[in-house]
C-alpha cells in the first residue's frame, strides 16, 4: 500500500452524488483478464455492507446504472455465484477470484463496482456509507429511494434528477 488509497471518510451519511460530473474510471481484476471502464464521479460514495458475503469478502462497492459500465474484455472469464434469494449475481474472475463488479440484489438494473479494482489516478476521494446487510430487508426499505436513484439511468434524457421522483417498483 505504498501509494495508498485516496482519502477515506467513515460514516458520512448518504450524500447526493447524482449532480457531480462523471469521470471515466478504468478497472480490472487482479490478473487483468477482466477489464472494464465505468463512468462515475471522482468522489465515490461506496457502500460498506455487513451481509454474510460482503463481510467475508470485505466488499466495498459503488452503484452505477448499467449504461455507465462497459466490460472491455474478459466476459468469458467471469463466473457467477448466487445464494439465498438468488437475486444478486456475484460475478468473479475464475482465474484470480477477484470480484471487480457484480449485480447487486438492491440494484438489479445497475452494477456494484469495487473501488479497489479501479486505477486510483481518477479517484479524488472514497466516502464510505454503511449498509446493514445483516438486516437487509429493513435496511433496504429505509434506503430504497436513495439506492434506486443510483442505478436509474438518467443520462439518456435531459430531465433533472429529482428526489421526489418515484421509480415504479
Ligand atoms: Zn482475474
């Protein structure tokens, strides 16, 4: 960790990141078989979840709409693990085992991207939010709207992002 991660803030409440300009981040798994690019703010609001699988993997992820993610190579190297509700698609590289991105249960229309798999040169700061995945349903009910906005693809239209806008769920 000689270069060190960008500054990390702990326990910052859910922040609005939707108005921030997007930058192009590049990322990969450890062995570089899987490579991708993702459009997201330079300040990444990442979720630290304590559900059974996130805890065991020390998983951090930020959520983007699928349209802002592009797999550049390695689709054939990805394998998928599912459990319990079978909704999340826990994708990982079958060579090195690293989960650089996946499809989370909370946002099936988006991707959860591991900020540790990105080239750090495009990251200004990582802001960590906690998600109580040990009580997933209750936590999701409380944060449903904030989470839904993260994978809502507003880039294809000119309408402004509104906090009063409900996604038909
Ligand atoms: Zn790999």
